[in-house]
């Protein structure tokens, strides 16, 4: 696995009365990975437009990520960057983790990236 995933974890705490505070995602770990997008018909990348309003759309990309077995990652974490072997950013922005599947010799994550458009 030559790519790397930067994973963030919510470090927020509770206030003095026990209520949750605002999420505070901080870099948690960088781990080797292999990422792919579910292929769309034209671009090779899953890209579905969802209309939020007549003037605004969201581009939704679905894919997967393979991580080494034993990595501590959950659906409550998020991915902020996927890096190539040379350290350049392949995918930037928040990527949601939908599911973590333990395949025995590796973990497989279902991922979703939403980008707001005009």
C-alpha cells in the first residue's frame, strides 16, 4: 500500500454540566492505505449530483479504502487527506467513513465524499 490516509478523531469533551461540546477533530494517525472510487459511467469516478436547491448542488463520490489489519479506526472518525507515495495530496477534504469491515488480514472502509458546488 503506497498511499496514506490522514485520519482525524473527535477530541471534544463535555462541558462542566456534562453536555457535549462542539466537535473538535484533530489529526489522529497517518496510515498506509489503498483508495478507490466506485466507477461512474463517464469519468471513472462515482460522481452523483444531488440537488439541494434550484441554485445549489452537491457532488457525492463513493468509494473504498483498504487499511492494514489492527488499525484503530471507527465510523466516528473521518479522513481529511489521501496522499500519494511522493506525499502529494490525491484527495483533499473531509471524507466520511460509512462502515469499517474487518476482513481478517486487512480492514476495508466504505467512504463517502460530499463536495458542494454552485
